[in-house]
């Protein structure tokens, strides 16, 4: 009887140790996942700005520059893939145009953010990486169509975002920068719509 009790105690101890180990592994996995998401460049920028700015208008201006930077970085990143993998000449040209103009615009945005002490993403945010992953699963004409759809949606969203900040921001420098960027956004949209129609007609 005494040996049986000792054996039971040992078995319980083994199960307790296993439970602790499994719990530690689960905690480490969860923490690693959260750390990865927490390190998203866009989220880091938002957190830094939340600590720096207290006035509602300042927070709004900072949030706008963060989103504008994210849009431009994502589009540049995806445009580089499109120039390599796109099939239609017009689609490749759209990617080339977007990379060139967005790179210049992003440089100007970075200078503006620095002057305002606003933190912006410093590397391609998760959304851009997800866009690449999505397009990598496409090929041929489907790849071109999906990219055109993606850019049309992105430019429409950007135009509304920029128009709103031009109308409502209290910062003259940010208003002027956004106003001067709008023509390029509209140019990209027009070109993307043409490419979209050409792909649909094939």
C-alpha cells in the first residue's frame, strides 16, 4: 500500500511538471506573437505619438501622417513586386510610376514629420507585407487584375483622407503638403482605372 501511494505521488508530480512546461510554452508562444504584432512599425509610431501629443488636433495631425506614410510605403513595396511579376505593360508602368512618385512624396513627408516631431513608420507595415503575400498567390492576368483593384481602392481611400485633412487640419504646413500631394493621387487613380478596364477587357 505504501509503495502504491509513493507511485501515485510520483505520477502526480510528473503530471504537474508537464503541465507547468506546457503552460510555459503556451505563454512564450502568445508573448512572441504579441511582440511581433507590437513591433509593427505603424503601431510603434502611433504609440510614440500618443506619448508625445496631448491636444486632439495634434493627435489627429500625427495620425494622418502615420497613415499617409503607411499608404506610401505599402504602395512602393508592392509596386516593386509588380514591376517584376506583372504581365501587362500598362500594369508594370503603373507600378513604376507609383514607386517613383511615392518615393519622392515619402521623402517630403519624412522631412515634414521630423519638423513636427511626429513619429511615422520606419519600415513597411504589416499591411504591406500582407499585400505582397496576397499578390504572390496570384499569377498571370489575375495578378494584374488584383493589383489594379488594390491600387484603385487605395487611391480612392487616400484622396478622401487627404481632402479631409486639407479641409479640417489646423496645421498650415500639413494642409499645404496634403493639398500638393492630391494631384498625384488623382493621377494614379486615373491610370489605375485605365489599367483596370484593360485587364477586364482581356
